[in-house]
C-alpha cells in the first residue's frame, strides 16, 4: 500500500483571524501569511523525508484552513524544492473554471515537474459555488462534460472543436502537451456510486474521502463494475482512501493532543456565523446532491453524510484502524490529513506526527498488498 499526505497549507494567524467562512480580509497579516506558506513547505518536506509516496494539495477558496486557491503555483515551487517527489493536485474545483485552461495549467505543470504530476478533477464544496457565482444545479452535468473535454484535449492528435451543452470552443490545440502521455493519471471523487461509475467509465482513478468503510466499499464495487463494462480492470493502486490521521507516541497522548484543539475540525472548515450564508450553502449542497430547483428544502430532513472516525492513536492503534478499512475497501493508497482545520493542531505536533508515521507505519503499510 502506498502512503500519501494531503497538506492544506493552513493559515497560522491569531484566533480572531479565523471567524468562519469566508474569512475577513482585513485580518490577514502578511508576516503570518509568509510564515504559513513556509510551514506548508516544511510539512511537505518532512513528509518527503519520512517516506510518503506522494505530496498532495487541493484548490479551495476564501479559507484560512486551505490557503491554496491556485495550488498549481504551490506545486510548481514544491517541485523545485523536492526534484524527485511525486506531487498530486487533488484537486481542481472543475465547474468553477474553463476546462481547457485547466488542461493547459496541468500540461504546463507536468512539464515543470518533469512528469511527476497526478491530479484530480472534483466538483468542489457547496460554499465554493458562492465564490464565482457558479450554478450548483448544473454542477454534475457540467462536471461530467468538463472531464470528458479535458481528456479530449490530451488525447486528440489534431486541433478540434467542441460543441457541448455547457462548453463550446471553435478551436482547441493544447500546447505544450504533458510529459506523461497521453496525460498524467486523473483521479475523480467516488464518494457516491454514481461518481464512482463515471470514473470507471472514463478509466480514471478514484478517491474516497472520510466515508465509512461500508459506503466506500459500495462505491468501489460500482467503480469496478463500470470499469469492466468499459473494457478495463482497475487495481488497488487506482483506489485512494483519504482520512484525517494523527499519530502520537501513545493512544493517550494522541487523544490529549486532539482534545486540546478539537482536532480535526477546529472551529470548522467551511462553516459560517451568517445564517443567510449558511442557508445559501445548504441550498447549494442540496442542488449538488440532485435536489431539483424549486423543491422546498427542509434541512432537518436532509440525510446526514456518514463519516468514518479519523485515524487517531499510537502507531499500533492507527495501523489496525487502517487495516480494518483496507479489509473492506481494498484501497492501494491511503492519504493522511494530519493538520486538520486551521486551528486544530500545532505545526510542531504536525511535524512530529509526520515523522512518527514515517518511522512506525510506512514500512509496514508498504508491505500490504
């Protein structure tokens, strides 16, 4: 099994600077911003030295918990610092962008990294549909078309046009092409069987985030079934399971560290103190889940997602937690998020945990088929 790390690049500012989503721009302190970027690099470098197989980032907007609205810039700089590291951008909030430009960015980045890039195409989180005014009711269909368009930009050998429902381009001629041909490996979310089936049909990897093992196993089954129908068979290496994970010297120490700062949630990743904004985000989430426009929403009746408990404890405990998930899901890649939200774990504890994972877990996990 491969072991990867997701580094949110959180903002290490004062508590007043983290009131919720969106943050207050006037509370940004330049010196704390520079410190936060530096610590993001330090966490990635510590993970590389500890033996993690991939260093992963993602796109998010207006957030003190993830200061990477343009993650390809951070990835390019990280690739220069660590010239042999595998880097993943997991991923781009695709419906918010021009998909041809997204393909251009990834092709350029793969050249800058010398062919060390993997990337994910995702729909984003409900709050981000207020970022650029994107219509959440179009989210799934727009996303499906955009993924197919991006794959076409990498695989069509001649200039071509595109006439779709949401995207129309008279002339597409991606140049430069990526180093990896026809393109770097692409990962799609599989937090639902429908999303997993799309990934199977398009021969992409899948990523499952925080889901309980039973739900994750259902998505993996849908993925494999769709892949077989499309004429190929995924391996465990095509399946990534993402989870918050924190390892300390003992179970007691891990629980103590987590309790002190409400790890992994902190004060909340994408919550807002504005009731009207929370209502808008709730509507966006319902739209993304497939609720038709105009249907009255009752938040009290909305089904709550089932999240699995984070990996937390001493090395032996966390190893057993991962093995139990692996038995049900069959993933070949496990991805840790050690930091949690912006105020959920100190930088010093994050570095210590990363080193401990490298010393105690990675050698054993690498031996799991």
